[in-house]
């Protein structure tokens, strides 16, 4: 009877190692997906801000919308320049 328990124990250990390995790989894959999504978000945000800055330097109003809200933005340096011209 002692010899029949050894193969069962080996099978259980092998299954446990396989399950643990798969869990670690799955967890690392999920962390990788989150990291890629976060980098893509940060890159998009940086690109949007850089484009907004470039457009603001033209001293033209920039229409910005979010859902149904809409505003026009203009650089403060453009407003200060027009105030100096008016004086």
C-alpha cells in the first residue's frame, strides 16, 4: 500500500506546480497588459497637451469639447500682447 501512495503524491505535486506556474504566468501577463495600456494613455495625453500648446502659440482661439461642453481657449501671452498693443 505504501508504494501506491507515492505515485499519487507525485501527480498531486506535479499538478500543483503546473497550476502555480500558470497562475504566475497569468498574473505577469495581466501586469504587462496594464503597463502597456498605461504607457499608451500617458503617450496620448502628452501628445494632446503638446498639440494644444502648439496651437495656443498661434494666438487663435482653440475650440475644445468634452461631451456636450464646448469652450474656446487662448493663450494668456496672446491676451497680454493684445493689451499692450491697445495701450
